[in-house]
C-alpha cells in the first residue's frame, strides 16, 4: 500500500493569507493604542507646560505690582513722618496763626483732707475744687475772704 496524501484545498489556503489572524489583530491594536497614549500624554504635557508658564507670568506680574505698592507705601510713610516732625508742625502752626500759649497753672500739692467716718478720706470741699479749676487770674474779682468762706464749712 502506498501512502496517499490528503488533498489540500487550494482555495482555503488563499483565504487564510488574505484574512489576518487573531494574534496579528491584537498586536496591531496594542501598537495603535500605545501610539495613541503616547500622543495623548505629549499633548497633556504641552497643555500643562503652557499653563505653568502662564501662571508663572501672572505671579511675576503680581510680584511687580506688590513691589510697586510697597515703594508707594514707603514714600507715604516718609511723607507722614516728615509732616509730623516738630519742625514741620511748628512752621505749619505759625502759618495758621497759632502762637505760644500763656502758661497754665498746675497744682502740685493738695492740702490734707480730714478723714471721714467709714471712708479713708472725706471728699474735698467745693471751694478747694473751685480754686483748683479756676486760675488765679479769674479769681482777681473775688476777694480772698470770700474764697476762704467758701472753703470752711
């Protein structure tokens, strides 16, 4: 018995060459997906880089503006300090017509007050308060005896 070979259909063999296999389809899809992901990541990198550059420029503009305001603030503080100096105030008061004032009388000591019952010190008499509040020049019309009569009860 001689070996016989099985007939191979020619048409089936041609169809297998024109139709890609499942393995080659998955490899091609993986390559396309990889290229698409690389392109997307590059695009994302470009967008993020542009946003970072824009934000950096805005920060630089804000810093320049802040420095300008700080310089203006320092200039205002200098002009306030200059305007409130004693020399400037003296010159300005002379321009407005103000001059030296008459000396004020200041009481440096008070007479001893009698101690009242239940308290450390009795309140001062009204005559003493009137003497403290009214300067001696205003009392020139009032005699010393009437001022002393007001003090003693």
